[in-house]
C-alpha cells in the first residue's frame, strides 16, 4: 500500500465539546499524521459547496446549518493507506452502527452530529483537500 493523503473535518459537535485533541489522538494512534490543520468557521457557501453532492438529500439543509453552527477543524492526514485507515478509525456514519473504539462510537451524538468527516476515496480526498487548502499550507 502506498502513502496517501486524505481530508478530515472535526465537526461542530466535537469542537463544541472540546474534543479536538481527543479526536486527533485517535487519528495519530491509528498511524495517521496531521500534515495540515486549521480551525475555521465555515461559511454557508463553503458548506453548501463542500456537500453539493448531497444537495438533493432530505437532510441537506440540516447538514449545512449544523456545519456552520460552530467552528470546525479541517485537516490533511497522511499515512499508509490513509483514506481507508481514516474511515476505519472514524467508524460507521451512524454511531449506533460504529465499531467499539472508533471515533464515532466514542464521541458522536447522532448520524448528523457524528463528530468527523473523512474522504471516501482517493479521488475525493484530492478534491476535498483542494477545497480548503493551498499546496503551501500542507507541510509533510
Ligand atoms: P459525512 O461523512 O460528513 O458526509 C455527509 C454527512 O451527512 C454525514 O457525514 C452525516 O453527518 C450526514 N448525514 C448522513 N445521513 C444523515 C441523516 N439521515 N440525517 C442527518 N444527517 C445525515
């Protein structure tokens, strides 16, 4: 497996509960390295653009409002097989279905307020990284 980069968001429910460090610890314990990180308050335009693929879903409005409700931490993670590894340590979208020890099992409140986002493919990782980061902001 190759070294990859993936994109991660620590979502408002986690930043609000002061869980940023706890989430990063889980990512680092899984062998992922944070090579870029910034805390931002997403604009509505950013949230709608980032989640455009979900715009026909019934939960789209709720998702956008949630993502702009509090600050988030956007990150680039690097490591062996990083896309899959990040999804493994995040756990299933719905925390009730997430495996023990995963971020969502331990910290998520619901399917909507699920503490973290992670890219679902290498192709989307590149798109999502470029959505929030300039190349010079990533320091590997
Ligand atoms: P994420 O990985 O960020 O990608 C899309 C998000 O939509 C997902 O995590 C959830 O937070 C959210 N989502 C998915 N299904 C639902 C749902 N049924 N109700 C509310 N939010 C949802």
